[in-house]
C-alpha cells in the first residue's frame, strides 16, 4: 500500500545551498489570487513508518516552463507562507494549533 501511495505522489529532487540533493514530496497545491503554490515536505519523513505526525512543510511558488517542466521558487513573504499553511491545515483537518 505504501508503494502505491508513493507512486501517486509527485516527488521533486531539490538542491540546497551546499549542493546536497534531497527528495521532497508534494503535500498539496494551493491556488490563490497571489498565484499557485506547492507545499512540500521531505519525502523521507512523509513515508517514515515511525508514527511521526508532524511534518515540516515548505512553500514554493509553482509554475511550469515552456517545456511543461515544473518550476519551484521559494516563497519569502512570511505572511503569505502563514496564510498558505493555514489553508493546508484546514484542508488536512488540523485543529489550527501550532
């Protein structure tokens, strides 16, 4: 079952400032008047079977280039990130508490 779930989830390999690659899974896509946003979490944490419920979420502007390839750019507006994370929390049935 976990393998089937992994097949359905979009994975991006991102490179950090040190040149290290890490896989991130798309939790959801949020469409707002400000644009389209992808909310990602570390793939390893998403598929861990240790019962950890708290995932660290990252918000990116989401778009496509001329070839249809996904483009991700970090969102640096803290208020916008907070707004998006509140929407995600509601979508996932959270209680709104940090």
